[in-house]
C-alpha cells in the first residue's frame, strides 16, 4: 500500500546521483510541488546533487502563471547548477535555464526522439535492456554521427547509450538504452487510499504506466503527486491508469490552484473531453498574407479521410485553413501526445486537443506512427540541404529538441515541410493574384549541407514515402533523382528570387516549374472542397 507523504518528505527520498524519470508533455504530468521541493532542499543543503533527469517533452519555465501574483513563476525547478548534471530528453525547449546550461556546457545532454523514451521504458518494464528500432538512422542520433549528444561536454565526457546494429536479419537498426532508474515522478488527478491513480484532469496521456513499470523492474521507487484523495474502492476502475501496486508514495498537492494542465492553461475541460466546445474557440484567424498562402498550399496536399499530424509553429495554421474551407471534419487530426480527433491546440497548449474523441497512451500511439499508420505529417521548414535532409534541432547555435519529429517524419506516408523560403527580416505581400518580395530574408534556408541532420530524406524514400517542401514562392519534391523544383508562385522570378538564394542547384524540369494555383493568392480561396 502506498504511503502518503509531503512534498518535503518526497524530496528527502531523492539521493545524490539519482536517475529520475518523469512522464511529461510540457507541464502536463509534471509533479511541480515535488520538483519545487527538490529545488528548495538543494538550495538549503546541497542535496540531492548530480542527478540525471530522463523525460519526453519536459517541464520548464515557459508561461507558468502564478494566479496570485499574475506573473510567471520561477525557472525549471531541476535546472539549478549542481542539482542536475545530465539531461536525457525528447524536447527541452520550454526550459530556458536548461537550454542555457546545455549550450554553456555545464551539463551532459542527450536529445533522443520523444516516442523512443516511452518505448524504452516499456522494454525495460518487461525485463529487456533496451529498444531496437530504425528511428534515428542516418541522423544526429545515430552513433556513427553524434549519438544524440548535443553539446561538446557530452561528446567529450558522455557515455554512449545508443548502438548501431549493422545487420539484424538483413536490416540495420539502432539499439537504444538508458541509465538505470532510481526514482519515477508521476502526476495524476486522484489517488485512492491504496495509491491507485486516475488521470481525469490530465489533457495528454503521456507514458506514466510505461515509466512506472520500468521503475519497478529497475528496483526504483515511484512517487506520485495528486490533487485529491478518494476512499479505497470508490474509483471507477476504468479511469485508473496506474495501479497502486506500482506506487510507493503519494503526495497530495498543497496548492492545487497553482497546478497547470498545460504551460499556459490551469484547466480547460474541453481538453479532457469533459465538455465539447464550439470549434470557433479553437480556430485561429489567419490574415491574408504569404503565411496563409503557405498554409493553403499545404492543405491542398490533403484529401478525404486522411490521418494527419501537425507540428508546432506554422503547421498550426493549417487546421484553421481546413476549418475556413469547411473540410476539417473530413480528415482525422492527430497529435503525438496520444490525442485523436477534434482540433489541435497551439502555442503553450501544444499537444492538447479541443474536443478529442480518443486519448491513447503516448507510447502506443508512437507504435502506430512508427509502422507507417500516419498519412501525412506537417512540420516547419528551418533548413534543407541539397539531398533534401532537414535540420530542425540545431539552428544558429540554438537547441530545443527533436520531440516526436524523428518518429513521425521518417515514417509518415507523406512528410510535408512548410515555411518561408528565406529567414530573418523577410517581408512580402500578395496583390492581384501575385506574390511580391518587398525585402528578402537575411538567411537562406536551402543550403549545401545541414549543420545537423534531423530528417534523413534517403531513409524516408526507401520506405516509398513522399516528401514535399512548401514555401510562399515555390514548392519542391524529393524524388529518387534529387530535389525537384516543381512549382513557382505567380510574380516570382525563377533566377533572382529562387535559384540565387539557394546553396545548391535543384533539379528544374524542362520548360521550368509549373505555376502554383493562382487561387491560392486570392483573398477568398474556396477551392479545397473541390480537391477533397
């Protein structure tokens, strides 16, 4: 039976050098009161020191509002100098302090795919030492390149956790391992007196059961933070996500009013399926400009009954275009967090859905992605090289993390990269059905070679998948022959406004690329229903 303790007592259970795992997506699933208690104890007595934290897309200091003071609360609790010495994560872009510690080479840091985290825990939970998969082959994650080590300190001092398997039954794979867990930190909504946990207020499933199973297989302790306690036997067994036999300690929140459902939302019942809201609440108004052209052209790649995933940033505009065009109910929108149906939320709510129809364990969902179940994955377009490889993880010295990108982009039947053609001060406008460049961006995105490869185009093509690159002025497609310039916008000069801003020469079809659909450059489009 689980023992009920305070946040302070929970912090005292963490030894120096501990390996801690947490099942989080942003602030979802993060037991913040325990995290803050660990931070406070470290500041008071210097313990626990030298911990390793393993997580998927972790907690941070982005947009955490204190309801009383009406301002952002502090920093990532575990990012104190000396408290944390190693971070193994899928995404860390929401913790500005953690990013600085990594770029300043203060800690060891490994960036592995989000889906891999839960999948490794699942393998460890059944007594296996790691996970064998094709995800990450030919990218910076591959040990033949950086082995997921994302700063110089790790490349010099770090231990390799990922291994290349050149031939297993005629195929090559990567084998991922993780350090042995000492502590698992979970957050649920309700615990009964025996430690059974329900998750009714959490808006993303994450991978808590996989983590808890891995912890028990590793001899680690499991500590869960909850909002409230229920009498034994009173919980609906269908809502119990973590059985009490896997939970050692339970912490009841002292300040539930401060707990965050996402980075910026305290609680929205439309994110959990408790209520359904009018979809106008989820729709962004997209002004008529070059970004809208990109989103429209991307939406034109879809057709009836597709299963589609949208990344953070500009891809988040596409669902609003689908709603504008009245076809949002004809495709199924999915998020790697385990949400199916409804409309993906954006910004600080990324990963949640308005009006989801199903919430699936995140690890199970990544298995669906990995076997090619997704029809289309839409991603930002930061940097592309002559081979069609994409760098999303290391740009101008800045890191954030790959998140679920390696799993999704390598296995979706159609990977679509969307964004402006150049970056840094680009200004343009749409008029009379044409695109006009008013000021060119300072940085070219299409370069001879990427600083870091996050997406390997050749590996993707081997599976028979399609790859597109969509910008405001032109469209490319990666074929077996290379990167082909297939379309150009009305009003754009091929040589001076496309080719002269590329670090390589793409394949240009005989007679030149065809014109992008002129209707995309009109105030009102209204053509998407026809293509569906």
